[in-house]
């Protein structure tokens, strides 16, 4: 739970291991790291800078991989330039390895964050790779990877405008749930609800995910306050912590949400679980204790939202938001209930509708489970990823 991308890396490596792969994980050096069982971890990188290229080359050559999976988003690598040239470099260091880049999002190395020596080094690399340099932000990520995995159509459409030649090498594989799924046990559910302080007649509305602006939690709190004033007892269950090391989106942001809750007289109604340990069943049990879920993203629901995968895997009727480019997998009234982003009145109306209509909740819950089996299964995701790289 350092970040969603970190949890994806953990689950991805473990599923490769479980399918018989011998996995070596090259990652950043951090205090207190312990390797997942059955996975060799090489925590040697400190800044992903030009000075560390020799260290990275030695690690890759020592691993002698058949396949390199590169799990990438710019900010995870400090927005450094050198990671955008890793596909081109790796092909020279370990020519026998196939290289697959998994793009967490359509973000590369953000311009405006680099010192003049790094910009100079980038210019030298750009001249060396020539036409293989897609652009400043992505270097050779798109042009040199043998395969590219993206999480949704929105990312695919954006990246193909950057480098149209990537089209035949790119596959859309949405991220499955990044939580361990607890057994569906009514006894455990009742015990979890009691532990959270949810009454037998109360309806719990779950929000799941890291807390930062853009998730719409403030809109959700306003909507729940409206519904409660109408006499319907909804209990918001906010599941998740904050992005580690991000002051703007850290504890101060959560405190601002708590202040909003207090201003709406929700301080005694809200349940804030905080973060949970990766690999634990806590998040799954908390979701299982809920009756419905709300993910009112400001940019709209998308297949790349791993929180959507987690909610739907638990069969929760979901209220979310309709963005500009709604993917065909989502069907209003069938597997999700959609409202405009940032509209607390519309969200309140949707929550009231679901709270008072058990048949609708069941229909959306059944639709969510069906979509989870189709799009958000780890088995299906790994089948598709293995199918793209083993040719």
C-alpha cells in the first residue's frame, strides 16, 4: 500500500511465480524490504539515474532473463529520464530477452523536473537512438518494447497518438483486484460489521482506494449527508490510506476530509479504516461488510481503476461517475449506476435509489460479479499477458 502501482508489482510477481516462472525483482533500495516468498529480490537502485546504469546492467546480465517485464509510470521512478530508455538499453545488455512494458498510466518522465546535466544526457541519448525516440516524455518506451500492456482504452488512445507504430504491439489488460479476497462467509461478515460498529439495519456505503484529490470523497460525504437528512441511515466506510511520501496528498488531506465530515455532522457516522497491510484480508473483509459502494471519481470510471476491480470482485452494487470516454464494458443500470462527476445531488439521488431498492442492488451486484469475472480476474489477466509474450 505504498502506492497502487507497488501493490500491482507484488501481485504480478507472485502470480508469475505461481505459474512456474523463476522471478527476479530488480527494485529500489529501501529500508525494511523483505522479498515475497519464492521471488529473488535485488533492491539496488537509489535514484534511477545515469550514474546507476552500470549497476542495473550487471543485475540484468546476472539474472539472464528470457523475459523482462518493466512496470512503469513516471512518478514511481522520480520522473527521471533514464528509465524511459531502459527498453533500448536492455536490448543491448541482454539481447536474448524479450521486453514487455506494462504502462500503469499514460505518464512518462514529466518535463520541467530535470536539471541541465540530465537534460544534456537526455539529448545525447536522443541523438544516439535517433528515430526510436518517441518524445521527451517517453523516450524509447513505446518504440523499442517488444510488447506493451496498457490498462484501459483511454491510455491506449493517448499513447498511440504519441507513437502510432506501437499499435500492433499493444494489448489492453485491465488491472485485477490488488487485495486478497476473503471467503464469502456470512458469519465473518456479521463479525466484521460488528467490529466496525455497523448496526444490523444500517446500510454501509464503501469507498475503497488511496485517498487523494480526484477520488471524489468530499462529494461522497456531501451526498451521504443529504441522504441521511432524508431519514435513510447510511454509514460511509472509507477504506484506504494515503500515498506514501506525498505531503500534499498525505495526512493533511485526510484531515481536511475529516473536517468536511464534521461540518456535515458525519463525524460519528464515518468509519475510517486507514491503511492495511499488503497481503492481509482486512480490505476484503471490510468491503464484504458493506452493502453497496461508491467511487465518484472526478474523471469518471475506467477499466484502469483497480479499486473498481476490487469492489466488483466482491459483488457490491456500485455507484460511480460517467467520464467523457465511457468504456463499453460499463453499462448503466446493469453493472454500475452512473452519475455526473462532482454532482453531490445526483450522487445522493443514486444512493437513495439503491438504499431503498433491494432488487436494484441485487441486479447491479450480479452484474458487477459478471464483469469482474470477464475483465478483472488475475487468471484471465495472466493468461492474456503470457499469451502476448510467449509466441
